[in-house]
């Protein structure tokens, strides 16, 4: 089982088919006294088989797994997410200390990019200060979707945090896929393989199979 290729395949108007014994875990945010996310914390491992199916329609009661509810509710899972590299459609915001790549259409609104006082776009103006730069990097590294990424030298490769190959279930949110696990659309087209990807669980994203933050508008929950 350990030698089986690890990958995720999106089934036509159905679940995510996960192969290769990819670890499935729960993670939640550590919040400040002001309700601002500071970091991620582990909430335990979810037992699975080597191959398992994860709900995409958002309506199965025993999430995150699929039980076929998508066939009853007539879920439309047609994909709209682009398959070209994120870098080709992202905006790069340049400053003397850091270059921030921003692809807002895949933002899941996890909130790490700002505080009640400032955000990474304002902070980059002071990024020559090592303490400010370190804080910006930490905030961007905590972005689960990779909507934000950075380089320290103009036009050089994006610097990514070291992340394990696993799928993380975010409470009342998307599936956070890390470590460069390939994701294939239902039409057989491969998504760009990235270190950080967030897949929708609410069934309503306009960027299927990627999350676009719609779950927050819907009030999607795991219950």
C-alpha cells in the first residue's frame, strides 16, 4: 500500500477519490484574544483505508467522507478552476524586501494575511526591517491555499514552506492538500501540482474543485 501512487481524482459530480494512503488529519486555527488567527494546531488523525472518498457536495452528515448523497441532491460538480500555473494569473506586489504573489480568486479567507491593525500589503513597505519581514513570511506561509506566496528577490522562484504530504480537514472549511499531491479534474485534466491547494467541501464554489471562500457566505458547517 505504501508504494501506491498518491493522488486525488475528482469524480464526475461526485466526491474526491483519494489513493495512496494519504494521511487525513484535522487542523484548526490558534486565535488571538482579538479573534485573529496566529497559527495552525493539530487536532488528530482521521482513520482511513488506503483508498477513500471525501465529500464534495457539502450535504453528507458524516463529513468529511462521502456516502453518495451527491446522487440524491443532484449535485453539479462541473469544474471552473483554471489548470494553468497560478503564477500566470497572479498579481505580484513588489517592494524592496519582498515580492508578494497574490491570486485572490483562490483565497479561502483564512485571515492570516492581516490583523486588526495592518496586513501584509501594508507591512511590505517596511519589509527591510528583519522583524517585519519575518512576520510577513510567517503570515504568508500560514495561507492554506497558497493564494499568497513570496520571493525575496525579484523574478526568482517562489519560496514555499516545507509541508508534509497530507490532507487536512479545516473545521467548517475546505480540504487543505499539502506536499505536492497531484489533483486530477473529472475531465482528466491535471491541476497544477502545488505545495498548497484548498479543495472545496461546501459544494458551491465558483472555482470547483478549488475553494473560493463561498463556504463562509453559506455558513457551511461540519455538523
